[in-house]
C-alpha cells in the first residue's frame, strides 16, 4: 500500500513530518516520502502510529461485575475474546499488553492474531499473575506462599510462552478479602521474580495500589508500576512517596496509571480530582515516564475505549495531545521493550498505524473515528483504498 498527500506524525516529533508519502510493503513501512503518482491520494488525512493500551484483560467481560461470574471455559471464552480483539483493532489499538487471566486463552489469541487468522492488536501476554495465597486475583491460579513458590508460578508462565511476568504487589478492589493498601510480597520476593524474569528475557509488571507495595516493587526493579494509586491508612492517593518516585526516575521505572473513561467520575469532585492531578504532576516533574493504559475488562471498562480514555488521561496527567499520544505510542513501545518493532513511523518498523481526519496533535477527539487502521501492514477497515 502506498499513500500520497498524507500528513504524518511519526510518534515522536513535536509536529508533523515534512514528508507526505508513506509506503507499506508486506507488514513493514518501507519508505517515507517520494510517493508514486499512482499512490492512494490521502488529502485531508493524517497517519500516526496505532495506539497501545499497556494494561488490558481480554478474558474479562466488562459487563460482569463479579469475577466468580466470568466465563473460564476456554472454548466458550475464545469467541468473546476474538470479538473484543477485533473491536480494539478497529478502534485503532494495534498493540495491547494483557496483564492477566487464568487460562492462558489470551496466548492462543495472541498467536492466532500473529498468524493473521484473527483480526486484533499485537498482544503481549503475562498469563497468570503471581499473587499471595488468597491474594489479589488468586482465582487465576498464580498463588505463591513464598519466593520459591513464586518462582514455580513464574516458570509455569514462561513454559507456556508468556511475554512478560505480572506480579500482584498489593491487594486489589476486584478480590474480596484483599486490601489495596496492603503489600502482598516483600522486596526480596519481588526481586527474585524480577531476576528470574530477566534471565528469561522478560520484564515484570507490578500491580500496585498501596504505597508499601509500590516501594517494594520499585526497589525490586520492576519495569512498570500499574495503577500507582498511593493508597495507605488515610485512603486513595493520599500516600504519595517522594523517595519512591525519585527511585523510579533513577531506575527508569514506568508508571501505567490505568486511567479509563471511568475516571470522568472524578471530574469536578475537587478533593479527588486535584489529588490525582497533583500526584501525576509530581511524578512527571520528577522525570517518571507515563504510559497509556485502561485496565480494560474490569467492570464498566470496555476493551476498545482507549481513544476516548486518552482524553481523561490527558486531563488527569496534565498532558498536551502530543504528549498523550507519545505515551500511547512510542513511549509505550519503549516501556514494553518493543520499540525496535513498532510504536512509531519509521522505515523498517512494522506498519501498525491509524489514519484519521483532522489534527490529532491539536484535538484527541479525532481519534474516536479512525478512517483506517493498519495492523501488521493489513488494512482493518478497508475504507482507505475505496474512498480515495
Ligand atoms: Zn488489571
């Protein structure tokens, strides 16, 4: 596919490129600029890297409130997961990191998508999260009483072919009898997990609501801190820890704050809204990188709503549209360790792209209705060639 008269944002620059031609051959971007005269005229359109959601759960049905009521039979689960994946890629999400389930069905989906048989985003999957006995999401099968048991759970995931490891460093809201403020593992146990993961070439993503767990996870060297909710005895967001943040900045730890459309409920709710905004502003000022994520699959959070959620992300994190988009493209790719594969528009990278009308660097709202989405070089909507 070859496009001419198209405006290009490469996922990194402050503004648009001078070049206005883009060539895709097979799955890759092979040329920027110098379009052939018979290329598809894309006047009025802008191409940017496809969006990335750094935290989803494809196995979860967002319309089901209790984890006990979720489908766990893989044969029944897979068709629903396929339709979620298709809705995601059609909405411009060309990469997603799946941070946990109980059956490894998302790994099957990942491979189906990679083989080209099923439309969907490029998936990175964590499999069963390592959790304490009775801990957060223990029903997914990753319980571990100590460091040795944690390494056994870890081996079970890598044997299955997961792309990374997820650890539950604190309790969560989804699991009865766990408390978001409480740490589930000490630093030594998480460090053993990080070391064993690194030995097999994998990063660790740590679910962290409570400040105690954030401190343990950062100290242990995890790659991404999920949620980062700063919960403690006084409640959510009230236990921001400057030393932990300085450590994140020094180690290059990324924060994936899982800001979804549900955060709209905090808007105008002054103590909660400004608390969240202040915490994120302080993180950014300290030099910690943020990546876009939604926790899609949890109650009420639909898998394909990232583009709309980016407006909430921008609002709460105080980001300009370009900064928001970097967190959902090139920065996210760096955090996930796939920036040599995707996340930007560059010759040699995979063609994971979205095409929109309007000016995404001025107004994120234009992302809501992509004209075309290209994933691994394949047009997902099939509109571009026909319309032009
Ligand atoms: Zn999650």
